[in-house]
C-alpha cells in the first residue's frame, strides 16, 4: 500500500462547499467509528451534524478539514461553551483508512492554534471508554491529562496550547 506524505493532505478550515465531501466521507467510516464519534448507531454521518457545520461562525464554532485528492478524510471541530467562553468542546472524526497515523493530531493542532487566538484556553473532550484510539490520541498530546469518568464515558479537560510536541507539519499518513 502506498505511503501518503502529509504534503499530499490539505488542511484548511471547513467551508460552506464542504457538505457533500463530508457526506461522502461516510463511505470511509465504519459503524464503530460513527458510533464512537456520534454515540449512536447511525449508519452515516448525521444530517443534523452536516447542517450544523454548514453554518459555522468560525469564532465560537470552528472546524478544520483534512482533504486528500479533493475528498475529506478527517475533520476536527470545537464549539465554545457560552457559559464559560474560555472553554470549548472538541470532537474529531477521521476516516478509517487514515486513523492512527497522526492526522487527528495535526487537525487538533491547527484547531488549537485558531482557538487560542480566539481566547479559548481549554478544550473539553468526552470520549467513550471503549474508544481506545481517541484516548491514546489525547494522551499522546496531553500526557498529564486525567479523565473523569461516568456512565461509560470519560471527560478530559485539555489546556491550550497543546503541551506535547507541536503537531507534525508533515505527518506521514498511511491509508490502511
């Protein structure tokens, strides 16, 4: 299988024309990936999610997309907490063939840089306990993070900037 160099991956803010790319990404997501991101047995990316991304304000709600050959292979987003505007909820979704290769780390790094410039100093992330991939990704970037768990999920408070090494500028991503 061909190794993919990140210079082939384009990272950019999610745009108003990305809805169809996002919907097509469903074909590259397993039921498990969809379940661990949306916490339901949805067979595809929910239309409500696509609709919410279509009206991003790029301040209180932002998303970064990873594109390969014009197709979306990953997305990371934050939603600012209106009661605690220095905090935002973080969520990431990576197409199955590109998981565990640094793509999420790069997306979160770019998103964290934007969030920091907008006054956000902490991300919150809720992770299902069975989502070992997300847990390992969090701990690789925030080694001191300790979860608070309840009812099958853990909540992480993740200070910004990201304390681990800077996100890779050219991560190596291998589909597979």
